[in-house]
């Protein structure tokens, strides 16, 4: 966790992003209580993150979403924008595939998530297509007043040995709720 995200809440979409976030926290000995993993709830991370952002306006909230999940509930972008939480940071990891469940293609690279978010009323949008672009954009994204969107275009595929969270969804939810209560 960087100084920029200290105290932040993270709501992560189902599949590989949640698995990788869990693994990262465990591997680095980091506290997992700031993470809500939406295991088995594809497409709902953005609205869960919205609820957290509206309730906890004093802390940054990061939604880590996938392109398939975002496409599944595209109308959620309009709701997020209309509610306008300044602490809402939306990241869409776009690999143009449902990579966690077999790699079926999506229209992720054919859809302009940034233009849609802007048209819905997001204050700022960013797109990174390389590691260098991502690193250059991150400070502005983190500092931006939300709702703000960052689309990160990535390749398909994950390590074959990415594990599954060892905590149950209920255990993770309880830990997250305790963290939010503070």
C-alpha cells in the first residue's frame, strides 16, 4: 500500500483480480481488512464501491473492475456519476476477455469506457496502454476528485498457479466491515 492509498477501501471484482489482490496482500504481509472481494458477484463491484464511497466520504474508495463486469452493468457508470462521490476511483482492467472463466472475448477494446464515463458525468478519465503510461498517470488519477475512471488495457492470461483466497467470503466481508466501522 502506498502513501497515496493509505486508509483507502478497495472493492475488487470477482475472478483473477480478486485472487491476485488477495495473493499480493498475503505475500507482502499486508492487512487485508481494507479489501472487499466480490467473489461470485460479477458486475457488482462498482455499485458496492459506490455504497462504500457514499457512506465513508472521508476515505478514498477504489473499485477494481474488469471489462466484462463493467459491460455487464454499464448503467452503473451513470449512477456513480450522478451520485458524484468525490472519493470514488474506478479502475477498469480491460483485456477484452472474460479471462477468469475461460477467456471468452468481450467487446472491451471496441468500447470507449472513458468516453462513456465522461458522457455519464465522471469528472476525469484516464487510459493506460503500457506500464510506462500507467506509472505516469497514477499520481493524477489518485489525486483526482471523483468520480474518476482509469481504464488499463492489459493482455489476457494469468499465471497458472494463482491461488484462491483462503478466507471465506463471509470472513472477508466481516473483516472489511470491521475496518469500515473503524
